């Protein structure tokens, strides 16, 4: 039987992710949205495109959660995106309400799925989704690190004029302004970035990475980035469906790793069919640890705020 991916929220990120999944031929897609007609219209359009992509995957669209039953992967993009001048955290209350509904429904109908949360502020929404769903914490993940790392790789590769494919970099911590791009461990085909680019310039590239989402929001004026986010989600979906055991930075539930408990934070995760199968602990410097903890404290504060409402 073909795998099934349900995507909750048929907006820019959701629909672009659906396109990538269908085009890959890896899984059928169910698109769900509260807006009537939108998921049905986009699903029909995508299904018609599939014949031209020479794949036999198909897409359905619905306003009824029943359509998402028995999914292998559930992607949650439902909610509201940022407007210029807004931080991801400004979306807290509106999106927390959405996520509570979504997580309860999808967990009931697809208890064996791995859930990937994308809605911002993502680390907070991932925690809420896990709490509400009652799912095993290894089966709930947030998408942030893959996107932030791809932005870091892009900016460095533009700087050096090399292919981003040869650039290895990882961004840890929360998917927000306090994220922790690990410049110290970034390499270009094994050559340390710090031996290729000066300290000050690296600091600028790290700063641009931290503001990578905001840079796009301010250009678009309405809405936020979706091509790179969808590509990052797709990388996680394929690692899960193909049981690839890839090591990708994802928001995962920590039970003491990195000295933190009961929080979803961006860390290197081994991704497979069972979700976050292992968390890798990198040795951090004192400064990196401080940044990581600061980012975690900000996430915890927002979780408390969201759950107090
Ligand atoms: N259930 C299902 N869908 C919902 C709900 C809900 N309760 N509330 C809103 N939606 C739908 C909207 O109807 C819309 O189609 O979520 C979709 C969101 O799509 P966009 O507004 O295009 O937003 P998008 O750019 O896709 O971003 C979605 O991902 O990257 C994050 O910050 C971003 O939180 C935002 C999310």
C-alpha cells in the first residue's frame, strides 16, 4: 500500500509541501483546511498535474478530518503566518488555539503517524501538539533546524561562491531569533568555515540566518516564506517514509539531553520510520551552551503563557 501524508493547512507552505510529496511519487496526500473549497481545489489541481509528472500519486482535499485517517505522516501548517514587523512569537495565542484542535483530531485518527509541526512559534506549537495528542514524544517533531541550516548554508555558499551542497552546517536551539547557528562546526567539504571566512563576516552571516525568515516577510509584505520551508519539510518526510536514519536538526523532545528536560528544542536527530529515533549530543562550548539555554528559556516562557490561557 502506498504511504499516506496528511497536510493540515492548505495554504502556501501546505500546498507547496503537497506538491513536493506528490512529485516525488513517495506518498498520496490528503490536504485538510477549514477554508471551504481551498483544499478541494488545490488537490484537484495537483492531481491533474500528477499525470504530467508521470507519477501515480494522488491528492484529496477536505474540510473533514475523516479524510486524514490512517496517515503515516501528518504535517501541521494550519494557522496564521507573520506580517511585516511581527516576530514568530506574536502568533502565539491565535495559533495555539488552532494547534490544540488539530492535534487532538489528527492523533485520534492517525495514532501511528509521525507528526511534523510547522506552525509558528514552532517549538511552542510542537510542545502543545504533543501535550494535546498524547502521542509518544518520539513521534512528534518540529520543522525549523533543517530550514535554518539551509539558510546558513546558502548565505555562506553565496559568500564563498561554492555550491551549497558542499557546505555542512547545523543550526540548533529554538526556531526563533535566538536560534544557535553553530559556525564553529560548519565546514566546506571538511574545511572549517572559520579558516575560510573572517570572524566578523561569519557573525554577519549568522545574523542574516537568524533574520532569514523576517527578511522574506519584509519583502513579501503579505505572508511568509514557503518554498524553502516546504523543501525542508519534504526532506524530513522522505527521511521518515524511507526510514533513512538521516541526521537532521529538528525540534525534538528533550529528556535531559543538552541539560534540558520537558522541552522541544532544535537538536540533531536520527530520523526514521519511528520518528526521532535518537538524539545526538554535540559537545558545545560554554558560550554555545549559554545561547542554547537562553533560547530554551524563551521557548519555555511562551509555552507557559500559551498553556495559561
Ligand atoms: N484548521 C485547519 N486549517 C486552518 C485552521 C484550522 N483551525 N486555521 C487556519 N487554517 C488554514 C488557513 O485557512 C490557511 O489556508 O491554515 C492555512 C495557512 O496558510 P497560509 O496563511 O498560506 O500560511 P503559510 O504561509 O502556509 O504558513 C503556515 O507555517 O511557516 C509557518 O509561520 C507560518 O504559522 C505559519 C504556518
